[in-house]
């Protein structure tokens, strides 16, 4: 069987990331405009909305309190989270500018969130149910044991008429095993802080103009469907700035490598028959 170069050329001509136009997502609620690059069915957002979820505000460097005994100098996936961010993500609005702290330029994306699920038991092992409940598990780019497939994933968050996008960078509030809510159709099992099911950073709070414990709608969204905005400005973890982090680009590269291998093998077999 021959594998012509045309097949690889077709892959190479797929739309580039960030070249998007708006379309209207048809869903019962909420109705929001989401960018989409093409009619490619792999890009249709397949993740359901989580509606009327209580969102609380948290921040990198937050100190523990009686109600929240967990310090945020580290995250569930980064023991040096505050250091890698560049400092304390001061939530005081007078100490902020352009959705970031005035004191320094963040080295990670200031648009971050936490959800109450961790796919890793430790830095060497995944949870046994991770492969069963995470919808993108088999498409993850880093398949090493103990390497989170959730860290860095994007959410679309709606509050009123505002829409924001942020990356999943920590686990909580209050629990880290609530996969029936995060990936299923259950409500959050946490009962504290008005049954909070989402933590948002000061940047998300300020962009949406929301108070803590506000009700929001959210869903997962593939990076290819996200428009540029203030969430695209900062961070070594940000695929808008570092395209090698784009999971779709990684998948395309792997597919192209596979096609080249098939082509070379086919040519080798044909040459051997001559």
C-alpha cells in the first residue's frame, strides 16, 4: 500500500491555532459565543456545562486560616508554585494592574482555577479511576506515570454576560476526589462555602467582575476554541505564548511523524521488490 505525500500535505494545511471566527454555541444554557477555527468535527466543544456553581476566590501565596487550613504557596502539582509564579498574587485590587500584581510580571498565567479533583495519587502514580473518568485521558501528550493530565487544561467560565478562560492549576476547594461532579453530572459534594465547586484566581474575579461565592457556569474547552484575551499575555505554562504546549499541535506532530513512518516503510518495501 502506498501512502502519498498528499496525505501529509493535507495534515499540514489544517488551520493554525488562533485563526478563529465566532460562532454561537447551541446549548440550553448559558448561551455564549465561542470561537471556532473550522468545521473540523474534532474541534466541536464536547464538554457539558456545569451550571450555577458557587465559585470562591483563592490566590497563589494565600496563607492558611481556620476555615481553610491549606496554604497556597504550593499546589497539588507544583511544590514551588509561588516561586514559579514569581511571587505573591496579591488579591487586593489596589495592588493589581492589567489582571496581574503590580509588584512583578507573573511567570505563570494569572488566569488560573482549582477544581476538586486530582488525577495523581503522588508524583509516580495516577489514581486508578483516572483513565476511566477523564475524557481526554487517551489524548494526553505526556503519558508518564504520575504526570497530571488535568494540570493546564482550560475552562470557559460565564458570570452574567461576561465570559472568561482560565487554566486548571490546583485542586479544591476542600476535596480532591470529586470526579462525579468534575467529569460527571453530579453536583459538588463539598458543603462548605455554599457548596463551592470552583476556585478562581484574582484575575478571573476581576475580569468577570464577580464577588466571591458568586454563581457561575463553567465547562472544559479545548485550546483550539479559545479566543485571545488577557489570559493570553503571560506565563511559561501558556500555549498562547509557547505553542509547543498546545495539545492539538502535539497531536498533529505525532500524527505527521506516524504518516512519515508509514510512507518511509512503504517506499522501502517497494524498493526491495525492484
